[in-house]
C-alpha cells in the first residue's frame, strides 16, 4: 500500500528558498492575475527573485538552519501515519512526503506513480478546499498524467471542475482525498487539541517552540481562529475556501461548547500580500479591534494550517503577539497547529483507510 502526503512546501535550507518562491509565484492558481500568461510568468519570476533575500532573513530568524521546519514536521506526520496505518490494517505501507513548491517536489514523481487508486492514496494536507492549494495540486498532477486525480480514469477530465461541495473533479476515482475540514472526526480532533492545550495536557516534545502554560478560567478565554488569507478575486471565481473556513470555525466552536467552553470566538485572515483586496477581516486589524474593545486575553488557533512553520511560529507567535500587546491585550496564547497530535494522526489514518477500501 502506498500513501503520498502533500503540503504546499517550504525551503529546507537557504539554498532552496529561490526554488520554493519560483514554484510558488509561477503557479497560475497561486499567483492569479488577469494578464496574459507570458507576462504573468515573467512578473512572477521577477517577484520571486526580488523577494528571496527578504524571505531568507525571515527564515534565518526562525533558527532552523535558514529554512522552514514544515518539511521535517511533515516527515514526522508521515512516520506517525505509517506506524498507525500498519497497526490498524496489518499491512505494509510506503508513505511518501511531497511538496507542490520546493523539494521534494511532486512534479518529480513518474506519471504512473501519480495516478490515485485504492492502493495508491494521495492526501493533500489542506483541510479546506481552495483553488490555490487543492486545485493547484490537482492540476499539477493532471499536467503529468493527463487525468484529474479525482476523476474516473475511463473518462479523464481536463477542465477546472468542482462540485457544489468543492471537491475537485467529482467522479468515481479512488485514492484522492480532496479536503476534510467538514469531517466530524477531524473537528473532534481539533477540539481535543484545543482543550488539551487549555488544560496543559499537550506533550511538549510533539510541538515546536511549545511551552506548557496553565490557563486559568480557560472556559471563558476568547479564541481567534486565524486562517491564511487569499485574494478576493479567487472567491469571485468560485473558490469556496472562505465559506469552508467559516463553516469549520463554527463547527469547532460547537464542539468546544459541548465540552464546557463558553468564551467568544472570532475569525480573521493573516499573511496578506500586496495592495489587492483579500479575505477579511485581517488578523492584525482584528487584534487591534479586540484590544481596543477591552478584551485583555486571547488564544489564537491557526485554523487553516496542519503544521507549524513561518506563519504560525513567527507571524502568530511573535509579530501578532506584539501587536496584541500594543493594543491592550495582556494575556496572549498561541495554540499550536495539529502536527503529530495523536488524535489528528488517528483521524488521518482512518480517513486513508476509508479511501483504501473504496
């Protein structure tokens, strides 16, 4: 049995930063502009090259050898999944870790290795569907194999197709896991993570830069769900990402309420780039608003991320923390991304098994 888990990617070292940025900005589903492809591609190359030195400084500040911990965190997830899958199924599993940007790159796999089936499962680690993540990956795979990964292989689809539920290429194909933010087991695993965090019951060694902290009166501390933002032009094209995020935040809140949580919850979007209109409210603006309204304590959960990296460790862990304090918030907590949290890995393993059984 084979399983390939895929994330967006991150440079493993300084030497890989430019390659990562070129893959990122050259992707028409990520860097989506209403201009001819020839000019868009050239502009993407120019921006990536110009941003590389600035991004290098940010990664250097993280203290992971000039790169991102996302790859090593994804490898940990792969190892945990392999162990649990073999225990649950009594079969041998080969679990690969691939990225859409940077290395190891999904484009380097052979065409025959990129066709999903019951024995060859593909798990994109993007909880919510988006053109810039799920569809981007699917189109990369289609460009190599000639088939959309979720389609019936007897009737290959070569269009930008999406069902009402946001699943890429609705068909009879097996082995392609499009998105999972609405899965009750996923929602429960995240509520487990947040409750364990509040009760100081997380394993310190499972998470990066995590310092166990006792949170008094956790039942009433406000929670801010912070998702990675996307340009509104993608929403206007039919991307259901924002709706998926909103529904996911509501579902997690309901799960937390069933376990005694009574606090307020809010939703915002981070990592905005450029002058265009992005999903809102922006997390920076939201923190300022909450602080100015008299809120003194906050816990932030990175709702669209499954592994800690630059956006969670630096942006949420340091930059947003400083903004919160300047806005009058005196108690600030960063809830880690799921990573290798046992309940999350158990959910992923069960999800993979379901797909391997058709």
